[in-house]
């Protein structure tokens, strides 16, 4: 196992998944099929992308799988799920005492422990499709929605992503560090696994793809939270049904609020005439570089990697 720190708490793990090409081909075949008992039919996601949400944990009987495709899907997805525990143990050991982590009181994370505060979610299979006319394939955001931080319940805590292929142009993962006013670009290799916090201030985006599709598997660690004092006071004051409706209405209004997103702007951007840029969500962060200069300055590579 090798690892590379892109920025504090943002880590890439390598040499964990040994048969990534086989897994990629299996997932790609599943996307072109009508779905199975392991990988359901893929659905539209993020404008041009697609997604599927397997549930290998609630399968009643593995022996009931009828086709070789289903057996391979279960075998490979279970293998990836089991591969997480090594890197999560390493990641938590390295970073749990660094900086602040919201919600968490107990860092216990064991497989099959349903009572612990931290839980590993089901896998989500995702693709980004090529669209060179986009500014970004995914706007800069945090995975834990900022408009819902005070609520009682399960919150996204750590984001884990396995990258299945790298035969595409563009599509770099990017992080914005507002404190240092820097960007980090990273082009994942097939088999790379990224781990980073799901909450503020870890704004991240995905560069537009110019050729082919980008395939990945995403999981989250969630953290159960008792809710803020104010949230619980309002819950008691209004009652469950009324307070849930108030919160639902508020969230619907705030869902696409630009204050929850960030948008890097470069010297060669034309904010007056670029319709894509004008329509983009997010607080503008100006960089005194062209987009090409920023990529050259902030792109991170592994040692001895072209």
C-alpha cells in the first residue's frame, strides 16, 4: 500500500485493488445491461452521468445468484468493500487528532457493528460522461450539505472513492483551499482510492471530460449526530411533523444557493460574455493565473510519474 497526501486530510491510496481492469470491465458491462440482482439498472445522474446503487449487504443468499455476471458482481464489489478497512484504519490513525471533526465522539469503526456512531454506507457506482462544452463536470461543493449541518440524524463524514479507469481526457479531481488561496488538481489512476472529509472546508470539483467516460465507486462514512441545541429546541417547540415541514421547505429554497458552492475564476475567463461561466453556481474566487497556468502550477503527481 502506498499513499500520497494531496493536502491535510486529503489522501490518495494506491496498490490496494489488484484486479482493477477486471472490475472496470464488469461494471462497464453492467451499465450496458438491464441490471441484475446485484447491480440494478443504471439511472441518469448529474446531467450527463449515470449511477447505480448496489446493495450487497442485504442479499439473503449468495447461493441464489443464478448468472455468472451476478456472481462476479457480488465477488468484486464485496472484495472492494473489504479492501476499505485497511485504508480506513490507517487514515483514522493519521488524522483523527488533526484539526476539528464535527459530530464524532467515538472513532470506533468495525465491520458489521451496527451500533457504533460511524458507519460505512453502501456503494454507489457512478460515471461522468464526456462533455467538452462544460466548464466543470461537477461544481466545487462539499458532500455534506451545509444547509443541514444542525439536524439530528446521520451526516456524511468521510468520502471514499475508488477510480476504476483513467482512459479519459480531462476529469481531474480538484480541491480548493480558501485559506491559502490555492487549488490542487489530481488525475486519479485506475485503482486509486481517495479519502477526505465530507464537510467544510473541503470544497472539491471535477474538471470537464473531453473524451470517454470516467467510472468510479463511491462510499461514505456517516456519523450519527444528536442535533444542535437550537435544532432540538425547535423540534420540541413545533413538534415532529411541523418542524420537518419547516426544514423541508427551507432546504428546498436553499438547495442551489450559490453561497454553498465555490467557483475559481482565472485571468483568461471572460465573465461578461461567457454564458457558461455566468450561469455557474458559486462564490467567485479569483486566481491571478490563466487556467493553463493554474493546472501547471497546482497539478500533483506521484514521484516518477509523467
